[in-house]
């Protein structure tokens, strides 16, 4: 199916017994076997539900691992996101593309139309997994990848969840790829950025973190207003050649003027200085703060403008609209979907005004 516009068709075939097993406990991460067909190509896969609170939604999101062949288009696994709470279904892709343009590593995101056992499941966002295959595709140096799986990935010695000192500095992270030595590098970075005196902080932090990339990631969160993004919704990649960590965004549907419940979010909801311990210490350094301010000013002139963003928003909207009409979970809400480009554009205007008014705080 590539009629009306360009959207690949993914067909999943799950044995009724396995489908029952999958639906029996939505919180069970154990996958069931299935077959996926893409452009006449047959793939044996394992499939499981993905996400935390999103598993409760009527339209499920899926984690797919390739079994036979072991990889497909250079990936071992993909994520199919339902984007159920975002009435535009575009915010996640809009964000990840925006990060890419800001010069941050970011997963590739593409819309696909999903059928399960012949039944329309609707429009999904295929998200690339951040792992060794992700690095290889981009010809990046080998290195460790850690997923921030909960709010303890806050770059702090204190637990956000327990409100006390962490018993392990790896709390909040799950290693996707890497060695035991990489665990030590992560612990060492978190320990140092929290304990080094102010006078030594600048020279110390540059041994652990790629500051330019960190500021670009921070700017991405601040422009898109992903409140969770500072302590969650990211992956850490340690480049083995530079020895430095970079931050990669992940799951950015609660952005561009809507929160995780799909409700309207005020344009000043996320402050210009961002959050988390590392951000506070980095922006406490005048040189870093100047670089950050300059990056924001530049982006407010170029990428984060209606002139630049609206054509992207409208192209995405026009690409997926015919398929939203075939999405059993979204087609009855088409009027709301049709209003969303205006909601996003209004957010950009108000957010830009707010950020311009706050720039002096970084002087």
C-alpha cells in the first residue's frame, strides 16, 4: 500500500493462541512469535507490547525483534509507537527531526501503516532502536549505550524516586550495549560532576561530556518543551574514540504544546535554563552559558520559526491524513486532527516569544 501518499504497509500475522497470550498480561515483557510482511518480504519476528503508562491505551505500541533473518534494513529491532495521546500523531517525529537539525544524534522516525491479522491498526511511528546497529549505520565509533529508564537518570547522586542518596550510580539506566568498563565510566562521570569543586568543574566535565552536544540536546528539550526530557526519555552514548558521553533524545510525543495526557501545555511551562543537576552546573559556567545563549538566539532566527517549521508540519500532516481516516482509533477524531497544525504553530509563536523574553537570564 503506497496509494495516496508514501506510507509503507507493515502486516503482522500472530497465531490466535499467541495473540491471546500477548493480550493476557499487557505488563508482561515476554514476546510472542509472529510474522511480519513488508513489500512481499517475510520476516519471522518476536513481538511484545512496549512503553509504561501507554500500555493501558486501546491502541497498543509494539517492540519488534527480528528473528529470521536476524536483521532487517540494518536493524536488530524496531519500536512501533501508536502516538495515541497526541491528537496530531506528529509531535514525536517533529521533535526527533528537529534534534537532528540542531546537530544532536537522534533516532530515525518514519510513519507506517499497520495491519494485524488483516485488520487495520492504523498509523504508527517506526522508531529506530539506539544500539550498536544504530552506531554502525552512522559509521560512529563503537561505544556504550545506556537507556534512561526512569527518573533516577537525573545526573545526580540523589534519587528522584526515593528522595535519598542512590545506592548505585547506575540507577535509572539500562545498558543496551557496552562492557563492564563502560559501567565504571558512567559511575565515574556521575560521581565527578556532582563532587568536583566549582573551580575545577569546567576542566573536569569536559573530560566526560561533549559539552557542545549536551547544549544542543538541552536546547532541543527547551524548544520542544519535553518536561520529562531532563531526567528521562534519553539515551547516553559514550564514544570510545573521544571518551565523551553524548545524549540522544527518545519518546518526544508530549511536546510542541501538549503534555503526556494530550492536554494543552502553557508556552512558559519549561524554563529556559532547563533542569537536572548537570544542566545547572554547566550553565553556572559563564563560557558554557554564553554558548547556550548563542545557540538559542541562532535557533530562534533559523529553525524555530513559523516560516521554517510550518511547511514541515503541513507536509507531515498531508502525508498521514489519508491514513488517519483508515485508523480505527483515530478516524472519528479527524476534526481534532485537522486542527492540530494550528495548535503546533501557535505554540511555536508563543514559545519563541517567551524564550526571547528570557534570554537575558543567560547573560
